[in-house]
C-alpha cells in the first residue's frame, strides 16, 4: 500500500460533447420537408390519401387514452392557432414550420391547425390535410393530433398536442 497515491478530487472531468447546431438541425428539417413537398402528390397513393370528411387521429405510444379523449373533445385549451386553408403546399409548410417552432419555444401544449376541407375541388383530395397527416407524425415534438370537434372546425381542423416544454 505504500505505492498508492490518494485521490485529490472526487469529481470526474467529462469531455464536453458538442451539441448539434440548432440552425443546422432546422436547415436539415427544412430541406427534408421541401423534398417531401416536391414529391408530394395526394393522388399518387390512394391508400394513404384521406378524404375531406375523414377524421384524422394519431398518437404516440404512451399517450393515455383519457388525454386522447380530452383532445378529441376539445377539452384541452388551445394556446394558439394557424389558418392554412387556401395556401399552396410549399407556403403552408413554411408557415407551419414557423408556427410550430414558435409554439414549441413558447412551451405551448395544444395548438389548433385549420387546414380546410377543400370540398370545392371535386374529385381531388385535400392537399393540406394529407400533407399534415404525413408531416405531423414525423415531428418529434408532436405527441398526438385529432380532428377538431365541430365547434372548432370539425374535419377541417386539427388539435395538436405537443410535448411539454422543458
């Protein structure tokens, strides 16, 4: 035991892990979204395409049924909303990305996205509704969404539940 040296500190020095650049992450997401939009054709895959009158619903595993029921009934207060109906897909996505970043940075829990029903366009599926149905589940901040109750827009709007801000 004569060759043992005492420890001078009880703390371990960890090397700093380089955090990913927030601007780089946003740029990568925007590029991926623009790529999806350029390839998005709501008539190309009828299996994935939703009709104007269809109810949309999505939730990640771990979201309690009671929370989904409250979301479905519009019982979770909306803290912000955006109206996208009438927009082209590329403009709607850009507006939506900015809106979602704002909602997340302000630690909002539930937001309303009005996409419209596109019922005036006979024979063609609602572009923004289909785009949202594909885009929102890909966003890690989105826990769940459901078509709004009639008083909030019905199948022409979505209530979106976001992760709690930390």
